[in-house]
């Protein structure tokens, strides 16, 4: 066992190529974290910089027609980049089902899961991954995830894992109405009158859903579940379980805020695409997930994106009054490719689109 854990090539083969993932490594009851996962100090979360008794905004969506609630959403998008929503309309049983389905997928034997590894998958639209980009990451993150790009119901039914497919689809469909309502509120504030056939594709023309699994870690203080980054989406809607572990950087500071789980809530964060399209009015914020030494953790993010072929830049309505333009027009697929060429590194991806 010892030689296996210290041989990086054998370790990568076990974790990545054979489909065991970090879940399989955790289940060996190892007592010491292998060097492959020991992050440089600057990549770990410095707990001394976590601000106590501060929370991201919590917004009750049951009164969305109330002007003050709509203002609070836009204010959160400008000043925090993150907020938590309750009374959002997604039924609790659907939330429970997708959590259970996530556990069921990762409980599959490695031979079943490895069918969905990028090298084995029949399509680029579904892939099982350990770390972030194992081909690029010099040091691995303590996470496994199944990533599913939604193309159509028919494709999902034919290629998504049957153990979780129906629950994931149902959850994603249940979230769509609230995603649309949030986008309508946010673009109204940008002087865009409504979400319609002309602009909906660029704001939410593509959706990806991930099932994330963070197993118990022997030395959680030495690694990271997900390194600091901002999302490349328009919006991300995140479901986390009761374990916790998500931390958000406070705007314009080196401090971090823990996002505690609230039963039945969903977390919404602004992505780089909306920061660019709003010319920086709305902020995508760096966030990370710590590893846990006592409990397994799952989360389910939905990434709401432009289409790959869309060109994104500050919306004409935003810069019509002559404000300075901070971002250039970029092909969204080029922006995403840039994100996936490197390991997580804070907010550096946005530099790709700066004027």
C-alpha cells in the first residue's frame, strides 16, 4: 500500500484511469494524504482570514414581485456576487431526490463509473473527473465529479447514468423557472426590458449540471476540495448538502465568508459571463471548497451559460450612456477553453476578456 501511495503514476492510474476517484482512495482508510494532493500553502484556505458572523444575503423569493426584493437581488449581485434563496418553488422532495441520486451514482462500482471517464465516454457531453483537470493539475484537488451538458431530453435519457438520470433531469427542469425569473430581475436593472427569444440564448442558451463528491479526507488542512476560482457561467445555482464547506471571498478584500447550509435553500452566484455582459456592474466572485476530515459532502451546481458560438461583451444597453468599456467582445467558447487550459487560480480567467 505504501509504495502505491508514493508512486504518482500508479496513484493517478488508480484514481483517474480506473475510475476509483478520490472516493476510492478515501475508502482505503489511508491515514496520510498522498503528496499528489498536498496543495502549496498559498492554495489552501487560510482560516485566519475567515470573517465570523458575516453571511451572504438571504433572499425570500416568495415575494419576487415586491420592488424591494428585486432590488435586494441586484444589490447582492453587485456587492456580493453570491446570495442564498429560500421559497424558490423547487419542491423539497425533488431536492432530496437529486441528493440521493448523487450518492447512488458515486456508490457505483469503479467499473460502472469508468464508462463515463472522458476517454471512455461516447460523447464529450458527459464526463467523470477527479480533481479539476487531471491532465493539467500538478497537484490534485480532493474531489470527484460527473459533469453533464444538457443538449436534449432524448440525449440525456440515452447517455446519462440511469441511476441518477431521471432525478437530475427533474431537478434541472424544476430550477429553470426560478433561473429565468432571476435573470429577468437582473437584466431589468441593466435597462434590458425582458428576457425573450432575442436575448435568452445568450443569457441561458446552454446548461451544464455537475454532481460533486467530496469524500472524507485524512488531512483536510493540507489540501482543497475545489481551489479558488470564479465560474465562467452567466449564473450558477448550487445545491449543497448539510455538511458545509463553501467559502466565498469578500468583495475587494482578502477575507473569506463561510456559506452555511440552510435546509431547502439554493445558492446563486454570478459568473464571469454576466460580469462581462454587465460591464462589471455584477460581480463574479472567487470561491472555494475545503476538504472535510469527518463527513462526505455532495453538491449539485447548475451552470447557466451562453451558447459556445455566442460572442459576449458589454451589452449595448449597459454602455449606451457612454460609460467606460472594461471588456472586449470574446467568443464564449474561446473564453471557456481558456478556463479549462489551466488549474484553478482565483479570478485570473477574466483577464482574458479585459480591454
